[in-house]
C-alpha cells in the first residue's frame, strides 16, 4: 500500500527566500477532532512547521548575518485542550519573539502565517534593531484574524 501522507498537508503560500525545514501541518480544524482520536499524539505536537531565512548585509567590509525562524507548534504537546503557537524569532531569541500568535483555529494560524510572510517580514532584509521592530508592530497591524484578511 502506497503512503500518501503528503495529500493531507495544508497548502501554504511561502514567498521566495524561505527554506522549509519542517512541514507537518495537516488540513483540518482541531475543534472537529474527538479528544480520544490518536491524531492528537501525532499531528498536534510542538514541532509542526519551521521556516528559516538567512539574512545578510555588508558593513565595514564584513558580512553580517542573521537567522530568521518562523515556528509553529501545538502546546501542550498532544493535548486536545491546547492551542497552536506561532512565533517569528531572530537569531534563536525564543524568549523575545519578533511576532507571536496563539490560536486553536488552523484557519487563523494559516492566515496569520501568510500575512507575516507576505507583509510583516517582507521584503526579507537584515533587521537593524529588533526592539524597534517589536515596538512598531501595533502600528503595523498585529495578530488578529481580521487584520490578516485585509
């Protein structure tokens, strides 16, 4: 029997410049899945999706680099009462993400992810000041499903 697990993957619109490190996001809303279903243990884990972009700039005859990571997981791992957690992180600073979003809705997560990839984080460029980036977020429409639909 042929393994066709890829047919259940959620299609995503990812612009150029990003590397897909992990993609296990399945189509379907968690609210529609019974609590006793075994998929909670395999599909709703801390490691669902990870995208990476390497950012570079030349300065004073040197090349400076940054790594931008967009990560999606389900927390707590395998728990039907949990939620998706989406984060954009610069240089592994998981304690202070550039962007963060939590939802139980896969639709809201996909809309937010695509909004970030096409609006908030584009064009891909070296982030001079991560704190200034974070402070400007409210003015740049952050984190709600209605905003992502615009």
